[in-house]
């Protein structure tokens, strides 16, 4: 993988090759990442003896010192001064996975920022093993993501904290690994920013501007379909959703070509920049959170940003279907029948089931542009939260191989997915008496039927997977590498999927 050298130069802070005691002694602070099995190795490494003694003494008294999620703050005399040592645990046995290290790093980053520490030596004995490259990547991602802050809407935006991590590592080519991990984390933060911005600042046209800027920065193809162009193509499902807003809808495509004549995989994102529910209006409580209904489109843009920066040898087209779902005299009504671009007619049962309608025309367009595979990502349903909670996204599709690839990519990226059954009964429930399809089959198995609705607009024979991030796109509280607000869920998975397809 070829990483743009200017990008690498900007992102790499400091990697110290080998565990040298002097690097730790001279540091302002030390952040020590430990699993239970790492403790015996402390005495075999060039870690100052006073730190080793203090940590081992605590470990004898407190088994939870290395427990996943634990943070212990120490102050140690070091060369005539006081040195802060933060011990971050990431479990024992099977718990000692990269994602637990990623979570521990996120928590440690916030603790360091809160303590106003400017520089820390990052020590993780597990990084003395040259085969643990993926642990180094997870550590770096956690440090960046855990320290994320969104303050741009404050009257006086706060300066980003200045915190230099000097990571001590025995991993070969560690600077490249660190730089690539920071590109991925930066892409997630980019998506978090988009999701966290309010609906008056992020409209369909703003999403199009973001996509165009991205395409220009990385020399990618860019296309925008406006209302007139979509009408000419018969995209009345997407148009119906946006017709109630003063902000016109649009369909945006950016194409990354890193593999010549190879076929394209389409990443298709739901970009509802604000979802009031339309005429089927949502309850007023917490409606403001519906600014995050473009998180799928945000994930697509974030993934394309990293894929292009890393110059991954693949071909990906990113398509974002953008609209604002508002009630007005021009809005679509429950009971309306509209015809999608593929000729199928849709009876609108609920104007609050709008995401699947914009995606209907978007996945059709991806197929028409020659996509060999289609992956769509959307904050589609609340039902997925009932089914899977807020840590796991639901997946449904027509191709088990693609779905397995997606789930495996998620495991490596630290994101959890669960395949839902494409039940024929759920597909049957979408049939309408007056049109071809209902846009809502009700609450039962809504995350399955909602996904299968989108599948009706994918051309036969094209592998397709739908990701419902209705429960994972935002976090209600800060924990691990997730910060309250937009999570950027899906970005890392889509990047990893592009690397491995």
C-alpha cells in the first residue's frame, strides 16, 4: 500500500524504535498499556525499575489493575522530578484483543488531555512482538479517536489539545503503520464532524460540496444529479422525500480508481440531512438528534477520503443520496404512490420511512453505472436498536460471501455486525394492494423488511449487502474510543473491506 508521503509527514508524530530506558525516563509522562499476561515481561524490558516495582506492587494488591477498561494514575519520582504514569488495562486471556487495546487507548487519551499533559511515552509490552502490527494500528486509532472533540459550534471554538505521543515499538516499519492508522482515524473524525454538525449547517447542497472538495483533493471523478436531472431519470422515490424542503435533494457520485479496469464496488450512503419524519412527523422529544440521519452518507465520504489517501489498489464508487425530510404544503403524503427509477411503484405508508426510498434510486443508479457489488449503509430503522442494541449494526443482503467479508472486515476494524435473515415472509409483507411495494411493513422485523425493500432495486445477479447503523451511528455517552455524539461507525469497516476485496 502506497501512502502519500506528504500525508504521512503531517500525521506521524513520533515512533521510537526499540524499548530504550532513556526514552521513558526523559518523558514528561508515561502511559503504560497492560494485559495481565504482560506483567511478567516488565522486568525483562528496559522500563525504569521504579516504574516496574510500583506497577508490580499494585498488581499484587489489585487484580483489576489490568482489567479491561481500568485506568490507574500514579506519580513516581524520576531523576529529581515527578513523573505521571497512567496504567491502562485491556484485560487478560481472550480479552487481550486489538479492540480492547483500542478502547483502552481512547480512555487514556482523554485522561491525558484532562490532566493537560503535553507529551507522553506510550509503552505497551505487546508491541515488543514484531508480529503485533495490528495492535499498533489499534493503539494509534484509539489514541486519536478517544481524544476527539467537537467544539466548532461553540461561540468561542476551543483549540485542539496539543498532545504528543512518543510510541515505543518493536514493530517493523512502525512509522508506516502509525501513519496509515492515523489516516483511518482522521477519516472517522471527519465523518464525526459531519454527523455532529446541525441540520442548518449541513444541507443536501453542503454534502455535495463536501463530496466535490474531496474529489478535487484526491483527483477523483465527481458527478452531481440535481432535481431536473433526477426527474429526467425517473428518480421519483428520492425526489418525493425531498419535495417538502426548501433545500433541494441531490444524488452525488465520486469515483476512486486505484485498480485500472477492475470492476467497481459501490458504497451507497443515506444522506437525510435532517429527518422530521415529514407529514408522519416524529415526536418533538429528541427530534434534534435527527441531524445524524446522514451518517451513512458521512461514512461513505469518510471511507473514500481514507481509501484515496492510502492509495488502496481498488475501484470504489461512493454514492450519497441527499435530501431533507420536512413537512410542508409540497411534502409527500401518506397514501401517495410514486414510481422509482427502475419502474417499480411505491405506496407511501409512512413519510418517516424515507431512507429506503432515497436508497432505492441510489442503488439502482449504482448498478446502472456498472457496480459489480453494492454495499449500502444507512441509519435506517429504530428496530435495529431493539434487535441488536447500540454496539452492533444489522446486515441483510443477497450474497452470503459479501456479508461474511463485511463482518470479518468489521472485526478487524473494531466494529460489530450481525447478519439478519432475509426472510421471505418479510419480503412478502412489502407487497401493496395498489402499487408494487409498500414503503413500510410496520414494526415487526422492521430492520429486515426495510433492508429487503432496498434490495428490490438492486439489479438481479449483483451481490448486495445493506448495513443498518440506526443504533451505532451515535453514542449516548463517552466510553473507550467513542465520544458522545457521532461515532463515525462504518468508516473503518468500509476501508478495511476495500483493502481486502
